């Protein structure tokens, strides 16, 4: 049996919720949130809905973000689906689980090989330290008088 949505309706299938957190804690079924990412299984034809022309912007196979408690849940042949209006779809998920490419740095590397963590090269560190040691009129460790 198949489901064919009418007008601006979309049939979606929820993506499996993660059973463990990033830190490795296993969640029970009651503690898991309803997944907000779903895969589109079928798309209605669009047309005139409530006196307005509706064009369908989503396609079968796309992953989308949906409102948390939107749509009507149905079970067909042991598989759970939700039927939502296109307006309840918040966004289309593009790209999948890929990590974003690192930004390229245009600054030149330090000549003496100092790391890029904000440290000054050895030549720049030595000059201010030598000047601080030889201040006239003060002994190291002496307290100032007011």
C-alpha cells in the first residue's frame, strides 16, 4: 500500500533519533526527543489551497527540518509516517554529515617558525626583556616609595 498526498501535503518519514549523547550517555526511549529531521517520501501536486496558488518546493528524497509537533502520524505496513503541510517544513537540509571546510589563512608564516597561537617570535621576545632588566635608578625587587 502507498500513500499519495493531496494538495500541499507532504508525506515524511522521521530519521532515527540518536540513542546516545555525544558524551556517550545512553538515552531511554522516554528521554529521547522527537526527531525534527525527516526524509520526504511523497509530495502532493500543489494547486489552489484556501484560494491561493501553492507551488511545491520540496522533492522526494530530500531531508527537511519540520516543526516539532506538526502533522498527522499514520502507520502503514508497520512503518510510521507523518503527513504535514508544506508550510510546516522549516528548511531543507543540504550536504549531510560533512564537516565544513576549514577557512584558508592568508597570513604568511613567521620566519623563525613560531607557532600561530599568538606567540611572538623569539627575536621579538628578547628585545623587550633586555630593556626591562636595565632601568636606571631601581634595584630588582625594590619597592617604590610614594
